[in-house]
C-alpha cells in the first residue's frame, strides 16, 4: 500500500514538472516586453559601466606592473605564466565584457567615438603586453632547457630525474645507474655552489664600486658646499674692505681740503669773514688748487680701482635695500588662510598647494609640519594623519602624505568625483542665468583640473559629454547641436569637452548680461501701456 502511494506521488510530481515545462515553453513563444530605461536611469547605468570599466583597467594595469617586476628574475617563470594565463586572462575577459555591455547602450556614432578615443588605445596596450610577456616566457624556457634545470628544480630533484632516466629493466644496472646519478648530483651541486659564489662575488664587487662612487660624490658635494661658503665669505669681506677704503679716502680728501683752506685763510684774512658769513664757495684759485690735490690723491690711489669698488659697494647696498623692501612688503601682507581638508576629493589638490606654500616651504622641522598637517585636516583625512603622529617625525610626515595621496590624490578617483557631481547636478531651468553661471564655473574648474591631471580624454568620452548636456535647458541643447555640427564641419573633428565648456560659459555670460540678459524685463514697458 505504501509502495502504491509512493508510486502515485512520483507520477504526480512528473506530471506537474511536465506541465510547468510546457507552460514555460509556451511563455517563450509569446513576445517578451522590452523594458525601456528612462533618460535618468540610462545615464546612471552608462556612468556606472564607464566607472567599472575604468576600475577594471586600473586592476589590469596594476597586475601588468606586478608581472613586469616578476620578469626581472627568471626563477619566477611559473609564477609569471600562471598570472598571465589565469589572473590576467580573467581580468581582460571581464574588461571586454564591460566594454561590450557599454557598447550596447550607446548609439552607433557614440560607440565608434568611444572605441577610437578610449578603448582602442587600451586594447592595443594590453595586446602588446601579452605578446612581450609570452615572448619572455618562451625565451626563459629555452634558457632553462639549455641548462637542463627547471626553475622549480633543486639539486636533489635534478639528480632524481637523472636517476630515473638511467634506470633499466635489469636489477644490476639499477645499482650502477644509482651510483652514477649520485656522482652526477654531487658534481652538479658543486657547480651550482661555484656559480652562486661567482655571482655573489660579482654582486659584491658591483656593490663596492657603487658605494665608492656614492662616497666620492658625497665628498665632492661637501667640498663644494665648503668652497661656496668660503667664496661667499671672501665676497663679504671684500665688500667691507672696499667700503672702509672708500671712507678712508673720503676722509683724507676732506682733511686735505681743510688744510688748503686754512693756509689760504692765513694768507688772505678776508676769506675768514666770507666763511663766517656762510659763503662756503671757494674762489676760483682755491677750487683749482683743491681739484688738483684731489685729482693727485685719486691718481695716487688708483682711481679706476677706487671707482670700481665704489660701484660694487653701491650696487650691493641697493640689492640689500631692495631685499629689505620686499621682505617688508611680504610681512605686511594679510595672513594666509589654509582651508581645512575633510576628504573632498575635488579640494585635495588645492589643499596640497596651499599647505606647501604656507607651511612646508617655511620650516624644515618635520615634527612641526606633521602637527600642522593634523591641524588643517578633518574627518577621515585627520584620522590618517593622526595615525602617523607617534612615528619618528621625518618618517611619520612622509608616511602621512603617502596615505593622503593614496586615499585622496588618485587621479581616477578625482575624475570620478567630478563626473559624479555632474551626474547629480540639478536640471537647469530656462532663463535661469544664476544657475547656468554656477554650472559654467564648476565645469571650468573641472576642465582645469582634468588638464592638470592629463585626464581630459576621459571627459571627451561621448557619454560624459552627454551627461553635461543633459543638465542644460532644451533651447541650449538645440543650440549646442548646431555648434557641435559646425565644429565637425569646419575643423574636421568631433566637439570635445573643452568646446562644450566654452559654449556653456559664453551662454551664461549672455543670459546674465546686465543690460540685455533678462528677456522678460522687456515686456514690462509694453504691459504698462
């Protein structure tokens, strides 16, 4: 009875499964309804696919660098081959799948532009890397086969292989082969040790040579610094000596004039009265005699050298005065305000430049720099800096900047942050000049940053350009369409991100013009009549 019930239940389950299969096949016959994405959803999906594709390319580049470093040692042959065939192949496959998925959502023209501007260069770069790595693998295998030693083989493994090759079917020959194999293994081991010693000797010799060169350069640098200080000291002493000589000659000239005037006054008492009345101009005869005495004195003191020394002293004095004036002007400038960086990727490069100018270039004390860096950071950035405060100052300051650069200075992250902000930008209404001007200023800043990062090819991607256009009013979209066609027709190239930024900036200036910007204001007078 139980067997019959169990058999029935089995039959019923088969019938249910067959019915479900028939219903599924029938549903497959009916045409499926395709889901249409909204414009916002399509832009979001395109942006996510582009972002994932960039991240995947970054992973591929990182793995390529890792494989290149492994290729420096032929013993990494198996590791390189495994990474190329497994890890690299999987990443490349995922990268191509993301690109294909993105191409489905783009129009034919956009797909071609994306392929020509971005994907083709990356694909050629990957293909060239694969060819070079495969060539390296084949070359390394040939070298290893020439020495009959595998990269994973030790001396014992080699001897074991040779023993296996020499084994015969006769038991007596097996013992002879074993002894010969042991002798061969010992000989091979000795050769390997000898080769290792030679390699170490060559490396040691090279190391000693490099150390000698470094020591020589260091000694030359120290000697140059001392010579520079001595030369500067001699120059200062010469300036002071020349200045003292000038003062001494000037005093001698003044004393000589006084003696001449005193002798003249003794001969002609009327000169005393003139001098007491304030007439300090000597008569022609006295001027002539005084001039002759000064000329004679200057001649005796080598006038050319004296004039040269006087010129140098005056020139140095002017330089010191100019430097003092510049320092005074700098001291009267308002204090520099360093913005506190709290993790906004778009503000990171501005913060770095401000900190370097206001603090890093003003002190050599690494401890002060580290504490100032903690003071002018916030949030996650402050936590990263604070983790380095207890380290040795120089090491901690360098480590703190390394952590900040790694977390907030990555060019791809900064570019993605700007694109995310564009994607989430509010739709601009018609004739909203203030909103359009704000959008234009943001795009100008984005363009400048991308040019500095050399990431402009990412912004020239048709998908990113379309994201920028999607935030504009309909009339400006229509106007840009004509402008883009004009660029294509006259310049023979596609409109780029920089062209779009210039267009939006100009339109913002037109809409915010103080006289003709607001079209609605022109209807006020007519309504009053």
